[in-house]
């Protein structure tokens, strides 16, 4: 297997920690996030060429604030301290950190030393993104100030002999235009990174590791129709071929044509051994009369586990279960202070219980979402599947407010398909983050021809976001919205009114239930 250079990001609870790791990987350097409490022995075992100390929400002077051992800072591995990381380096190495009296947040103009290797190739004046309430009043012995601003005497300091490079601002955000250059200087100029990590080599390594793990055993994978499970199944199939059986459960609340698309993409296009279970009647029967969103979710999750368990029992000798767990799932399972009180439940295959007795294979557990899409392209998965918008595990059941019936599912499927078709036709599907239609449990009066109607209302929702933690509603062209509304009212029986949701997240959520 390929021997990749590695950079570790030590997480002190900063909101941009995952973004730092993504920026490092975008530079062609493999990167992992570790809790700040990782020991020097554990660090050395991973053989990193560099360490990055993340930001964090606390003051380094707070009681119980995350700390780091001096031996880590003096271990000889190049270190980049960002915001809290910078202040922590100063405090631990006998510098001085004090409260500033006011919090500095937002764009700030600073002066840097272009002769310092961290700022090589940059102008002396830089615009950066600040977010801090403490100041470094005195740098550690042997260090020198490499950046300042009119209000903050020390916005950067370094000690080349000890490999320390510390900055008060955030180079990983787009609001710091020179940040990419700074990170590149640290990785390649200071750490000596070759920049040789790419998805092609990850694919080769993952295939080899899966083969080594599985041997001659059989593997089962639950397919949801989404990107993660499809890529995971395709990767494992590349490694072990017919030893894998993928199971796709049609729960009756899928998007229009989704079952056929999954079959065409995975079975016909990629040659994956795929079992399709038609459980539509079973799911809809269980959902009859259910209106509470949480009860819907739990019902669908329970029935999925029952169906999957029954199907798994028919696959003789299956020992391994594939899950499409992503790196954010892994990171969120461990807080910056160590194991969190509640481990996040992975939902990729319906939260299958441990009692099924399989050994887990999680081939995507070190990848971010955008990297999963890259991997899917390397595997030859069609773009129409790789580029699909997120879709909730309970499917259209949580986009049908009120009771879920076969008739209402068909209505929403058709309306949703029209919305997506018009978005694609306008060339906007790939530029928005998520688009969906919601069928409301209310009726309004309308007029169609010479007749009075009293039918259902359909809401359209379209958002743009970087991380899905916050989102802004998309300002779609009015003529596009008009075409969608006209087609829905004319082509979808039972709908006579269309509205557009212009609520951002927060205060709203992306899904309605």
C-alpha cells in the first residue's frame, strides 16, 4: 500500500477544524483530525510531517480549558498554531496571554513579514479573518513577532529553531485571501510535503485493505439510493466482486424513478450483485394513520431493520456489513474533550443494530462528502447519481406533512420530479445545494376552467449552503418558479396552489419535518 505523508490537526473545539483538514487535503496532503488530548506517543506512531493546532471557543486562561503538553510543542515536528492554538503555544511555553477587553471578529488588515517562510510570496499587508477575545502580550523566549495590526501588537509569531509558526487569524476560511498560500507554505515549504495524496491513490489503498480484511468471506451492504451507500458498495465491489451482495429496500416513499435508477446505475452499469426488496405495501401499511414526524422516522427505521434482517438471513455465510460512514460522523463521535456522552448513531443503512452479528466495514470513514463524490467518479458511478442532492433517510414520508398514503406519495413524487426537471433545464440544479417539494396537509380554494377546486398546497424549498449547518434560501428566477407552479397545477392531480419557502436556516430547518 502507498505510504502517504500525514498532517494531524489537533482539535480544540474550533468551528473550523474540519475545514482546516479539508484545506490540507485540497493541497494534496493526507490529513487526520485528532482530539487535543492525543499523547506524544500516539502522535509519533502516526509519523506526521506536521501538526496544526485548531482554534477553539474558550480562553486558554479559563479553568478546565483544553491544554497541551509542552513535550508535544517541543517534539521537533513543525507546528502551525491557529487562534486558540497560537495562544496555547504562547501560554505553555512561558509567554503571556491576556484578555483583550473586547472581542475582535471579522475582517482585519494586518502587516506580516514577507521574509518569514509562512508568508513567502505574499505582500506585507494582508486582509485576514479574526475571531478572538484574548491577546498574546508576550511571545515565548526565542520567538519573534512576525505579524501585527494597529490594535493587536502580536497577530503572528514564530520560532524557526523549534518549528513553531503561530497566527491569531484563520487562514482556512475564504475571508483570508492569502490563507491558501500560507497553508501551502507551511505544508510544502516548512513541512516538506510532497503533495502526492490524491483520490486515485486512496482508491488503490482502500481496495487493497478491503481485500486483506475480507479474504474469502461474503459481504452485505444496504443501499439507500444516496451517494454514500452507492459509493461504499461500488468500492467494496471493486475489491471483492461477487462476494458482495447489495440490498436495496423499496420502502414506498422514494423519489420518482429512484428504484429503476439505482438498478440501472449499480447492477447494470457497475455490475454489482444487487437484491431489490419490494416492501412498499409493508411500509405504507405501518405508516397508516401516523402523522407525528418522529413516529414516522422511528416506524420507517424499525421496519427497515426488520426487512433487512430478513433479507440478510437469506445470504448464506455473510460475515461483513458495509456502512457508508463518513469522516464527519467519526469526528462528531468524539468531542474535543474526548469521547462524547452520546455517540452519534450512523444512519447510512438505517441504524442496523449490533445484534445482527456482522463485522463492520466502513471504507469511507476517513473521507469528507466532497471527497466521496470524487471517489465515486473514480469508480465510474454516473454523474446523475454522484451529484444528487441529499435525501432524508425516511424519504418522502417526512416531506408529506400529515398522513402518508399511496395516493399522496404519488402526488409528491410527480410534483418533486417536475421541480427537479425544471431546475436541471434551467442549468441551476448543480449550483444549489438542495431542492425539494413538500405536500401540505391543508386545502385551498382554486379555479380551474369554469370549476371551483378545493385541493392541496405544495411548497417548494431550495437552499444554498456550505455545510448544511446553516443555509440561505435560493433566489430562484421568478420565471422558473412560475413554470414549475404552472406545470404542477396542470399536471399533478390534487394540487391547485404552489408556494415558495423563503425561510433561512436558522430559524427554519431545511426539511419541514
